[in-house]
């Protein structure tokens, strides 16, 4: 029984570290031709291009994503457009314009 109490306490004390260790990043994805892009893929990737977390844009082209490490990058892609990768750093809001892949 004591072992269960210690496990429960360990879990409870680790929750703030998990929750507070993340940063909320928001933004909008659009193109010059089509305006807001619905369903664009927004990924947090590390320096080795491994996916860490993911989101998609809503009907207005808006997204929000919980970033685990601000040293990572945002990678945004949409079918028919050139994907873009940008550093996150201290930035909390992004306006992302994607270019047509045929250009």
C-alpha cells in the first residue's frame, strides 16, 4: 500500500513539470492565391527533423500548438505548396505565408 502512495505522489509532483515545461504557440497559415489554408500541417521538429508535436489549421487558417522546446523548429506544409521550416525561439505568434509549389 505504501508503494502505491509513493507512486501516486511521484505522478502528482511530475504533472506541473510536464504542464509548465511547454509553450503555447499560435498563428495563421495562408497563401496569396487561396487566403487562409484549412488543414495545413503544423509540426514541431527537432534539429534532426524528428516530429515532437503536431497540429493542423482550422477553417480560418489558425493553429495552436504546445511546443516542448523553443530551440526546436516549426515545419508547416500543405499539399501543393512549398513546405517552410522556421525557428521558434521566443516567438509566440506566427503569420505564415506558403508559396505555390509550381513556382
